[in-house]
């Protein structure tokens, strides 16, 4: 292990969850400032391009914000970045960015402002080339001996070298015997390209040979190439390595002597320009990156090498000169000249840790204190030692990372929903009652409280930190109320408290609460006829609805308890009617999705009512059929609003571009030193503004977004109702119902990138191909990894949901079985056991975790 550590000069962390590789780092004066200081250019596989100009920061202080000059999202993965003279008729440096299917060349420029921090950097696209083949890496240089310009060579994944002479495509050649791509480098002294093939040998090709070889419009076999006009492509020289290469580098600091450095998995090779080995160094570790640079000793070369042991090693040819410890494993290393320091070491890790450091040690001014000459009382020392050992044993015995089941929790939290409303309403809508939530805490010490509510509610509290002594209770009141004029899809919420045990182990205490039904509705006279009706059956004699809903029975006119109605804030009413002769209960309303909350409350209160009476075999059921046609009306309305939102967005972007183009031309006329007629541009601008109506379009888009917000809440309510009816129809268990709910409700909120329709279609389709399939051949179908996007129509989604209900009705069952993809055993009709594989459930749960969120205000 190294005795020294690389001294941090500047460091930062790039993004969150991004990935980087050896081609993602470049150091150069990319903005052509002329100051002689380098900028650091970093690209990521997530498509982020960042440019930094690091400044020294004091120890323990974060990096200054002005160190980052530019951050742009290019929407495509960045494979490699390079800086060179890539534009014709220009001696300035430009930035080349390689994407999987595109090569883009940008100009980076800075515009000075009127204040100290007013410099604005811009990234302007100069030209780009669309690639017909997937790119792997690239190299650049003065191919063919040109001066003042750099050409670019790109290696594709199928072994084709594509040459670009700045703005134009020159030619392409396939490498002979190609299997897998390897590192690629250009040697300007010999005008050759060096790579390592999948045969584990170094191959060198001259640019002149590549230029006159057979054209590579279509890949040909070696026998066919000999029959086509042009010379057959052959390597100038080869050298067998016997191992795969990590990187190749040809230093340019010494034009008189040329050395080719190849970093293998276990060895470092230095070759002459004719392929002969100059020296070789066997490595006793796994290297990750390297960089040759100039040495002060004549005839030698210094090499910076990083390995997977978080080490940065400095070699002079084959002799180790320095070793320094890094904080992470570098995948790319460069040298930069920055302010106040030349030869700064820049390293980049695969997780995005960008670090600028230098070699050396800092002097230590620590002086050992003088030992006081005093007599030691060995009895007191022995007693103190026994006491400390006892404390250590107790702490070691009780300090567990996971809580023990036999030890009582230090904190318990309970949520009690009061039946009284606030004296002073805090609700946005004054017509709705406000209920108080009271969590009772038995012990805590400065614990942050987080209240999560379902969308449609807002929670308020004045306390964020709680402090209480052991065994005491603290009561915190929260007010919950509706934040919109539409009923929510759920009446539940969560309370989470984080705290630390006496041993220092962090823990979390949680509890769930349910708001009463009267927060969203009030009693009203029942309706005789309604558009939507469902009928629930029980296996016990009918009971009075007044006994089941005592909080609503006080304000109803029905004295027999056979009918009860609930009026929501939207004005719609839901009626519940009990049959006098049979064991059936009918729920009807003019709105299909509003039936959900009343039906759920009715089922729960029936179970609670008969449980209090001591009845153990009570069961709710639904005779069917499932009202899918009514449910699809809600789905159609939601999908129509999503399509309208996309149309508004496209139309608004198109009209804004048109309006800005007219503004730009009119501004150019005004700035012209020589007055010229406007040629009715002002009239065109005014007419365009009236025709475009950008403000009106934006208002319409915002109004459509608000309506879509409500439509998704209604869609969730309707989906909850379908899940409840299916579970009662087929007698699904709680685990099976949870799987069905995760399938049909993977999202808690729509986003422009991912919507409900495509998410549910993907989940249901996979269920139908795996656990609910009719043959073992369909069960072997793997999970689709294609990107989800908004469909053109939802006919396919309706068909899949209908097929899902049909197969569940024919005996299909859902379970978390790891043997879901095994051949299904032969069973009697109606007893076929169908399973949901662990892969499907993990996929559904991941979608819920990534896209779901709660709305709450602390």
C-alpha cells in the first residue's frame, strides 16, 4: 500500500447514476481563449456534456460554482470527445463528439458580461455526420500529411473504418478478419493506424494503403475482394500480444523518435514504429488506464498508470518512480495546465468522480507532547480498565444493524383520525370538512416527521422536529383537506418518523391512516334510476344500512335503512340500496368512477360489522359481468386528453419558432446601419401574433393539463373499482389482488415521458405471455426491453385487458411463484393454476417505484 496520497486540488461529482468510460474525458483549450490554460471536457453515456475550468478550493470547502462553464444534454450517449482543428478554413480548435449513430462537431465560445460572473458559454453546432453503422471509438490527426487541419477516423462495431475530411465523408474500409473492435490510435510520424484485433495481435495499417484499397460500400469476403477493382487491404506489420489491449497511445512530444505504447490486461508494451518491442513491463495488478508523457531525462518516457486498487503509479520506462492513493478507480487520466499549476493530473471514474490532483506530500508540523513525569497508580488504572471493558462489551452486545424481534421498539407511532372538524377551516374549498390527524409518539429525540398523502389531499403541520423524553407522549396535529373539486382515488396516507437508537443505529417508524368518507361526500336523498349500476352479493341476511353507516344515517330521510345516498363535491350522487328479500346490495350513480369509494367503504364496513357480531364465514362476492365497456369510456377520455396535450405541445413549439423567426428578421432590419424598408415585416409580425395566439395556445395547453390531472384521478378510481370487482368475482386473495393492482396501476401520476396506457399495456401483455399463457411456448417469452411511448390508439390495450379478465374468469390465478416459466401441469377444467413470475412482479414494482410519488405539504 502506498505511503503517499494524491493531493486534492479540485474535485466534483458529475450527475447522479451516470456512467463514464476512457473516451469520455478530454483536456484542451476548447474555447480558444489564448490564455494557455486548459479546460476539462467530460461526456457521459447519459448524453450529458460538461465543460469545466477548475479553480483551487480550500480544504473542506466545496468547489466553486463558476468552475462549470457549460452543461448540455445532447439526448444521445456520448462515446468519445476530442478537441482538434476539425473545421476547414479555420485554425481554431473545435470539439468533436461521437454518438452511436452521429458525429457532431461543435464550436465553444464565451461571451463576456458586464459583471464579474457574467461570462456566458455557448455550444454551437458547426456540422454533423449521420453514421450508417454503430460507432465504437475514433481517432484524429493530419491524415496523409496535411498541415493545419485534422481528419477523423471512426471505427464501427462491425470493423469498418470511416474517414471524414472535416465536413465531407471520404471513404470507408473494412478491416480483414475482424470480429470485435479494439482500441484505435493514429501515428502521425509514419501516417499509420494502430489497433489490436480480436486475434490479440497489434495491427498497423498505412493511410495510403487504406485509401487505395477495395471500396467498403458493402462488406465482401476475402475471395470476393480479390475479384473487385482495387488492392486488397493488408496490414503493414503485426505483433502477437496474447492478451486483449485496454488502450493504445502514441506520444507526440518527441517528433524525432516514435514509440507506440500498448496497455494490456497484464503487461505494458513499448513498440517501435516498425512493430519491434522496445521494452515490456509485466504488471502485478489489473490496470484501468494509462497516459505516456514527456520525461526530463533524455531518451526516456514517463507513464501515468491507474489500476483497480485505487492507485496512480508513475513509471519512467519500466522503473516505478512514484505511487499515490486515489479515492476511486480511474477509467481515464489526462494532464492539464491550469492556473497556478502546470502538469495537473485529471482523473475520471466510471461513477463520475472528476478529480484534479498533484503528486507530493504536505509537511507535518506535529510535535509529540512532553510526557509528564508522574507516578502511576496501577490500582486505579486497573479499575478504569475493567470499567471500560464492561462498557465495550455491553455496547457490542446491543449494537445491531437490524432490530431484534424480542426487543421492544424505542418508538411507536399511531395515527388517530378525529371525527371532529377544525374550528377554523384551512381548506381551499370551504364547502369541504377538514379533519385532524393525531399521531401519538411514545418516545423520540429530534426526529424529522414526513407525512405522505395520496394525490388529492394536502397535509399541514407547524412542527418538523419532535423532542420528547423516554416514556412520554407527544401529540402532533395535522390538517387534511381536498385540494381540488374532484374526489381522490384513495383515502389513505402514511406517517414516517426517522430516529436514532441509543446505540446510534438509525431506524424508521411508520404507520398508515385512512381518512373518513365524509371528507369527500355528504348525505343526500337517494336516486331511483342511474346510468351505472353494480350489484354486490353477501352470504348473510341483509342488514340495515343505518347500522353500517351510522355517521351518514343521522341526516337521511329513509327510516327503514334500505337506501342511502352520498353526494360528492362534484355534485354527483351515489346511491346504495339494500334488497328486502335477497342478500344483494345495489350501488348506482351517474358517474362510473365515483362508485369506487362508496363500494370500497361498503365492503370494508360489512366485514367490520359482521366481525363485531362474531361471524367468521362472512364473504362478499360479485356475480359479474365485469363492466369493461363503462370502464373503457374513462380510459378513452384520459387517452384523448393525453393526445390533445401532445398536439398542443407540438403546435405551440411550431408557432413559437415561426414567431421568433419574424422577430429575428425584424430586429436585423432595425440594427442595420443603412435604413431599409421593413417590407411589411411589422404587419406580418402583428398578423402572425394574432394568428398564432401563443398566449391563447399556452392557456389552452394549461387548461388541458388541469383537466388531464383530474381525468387521471378518475381513471385511477375506475381502475380501483375494476380491481375490486374482479377480486370479488373470482375470490382473489390479498396477494393476488396486490399483483393485479400493480399491473393495472403501475403509475401514481402521468408524465410526458411515460403514461398510464403504455405502462399497463406492457405489464398486461407480459402477464398474458407468461403466467396467463395457454402454452409453455408463450411462457418462455422474455420481458420486452423496448422503450415505451404513447400509442397511436388503445384498441390493443382494451383487447389485452378484456383477455386478462377472460382468462382470470376461466380459472387463472396469480401468485409470486419462481417456477412460473416451467411447463404447466395438466389439471381439470376450472382448476388450472397460473402463476406470475418473479421477473414480472419485479418489473411492475420497479415501474411503481420509479414513477410513483405522493403529494404532501409539511
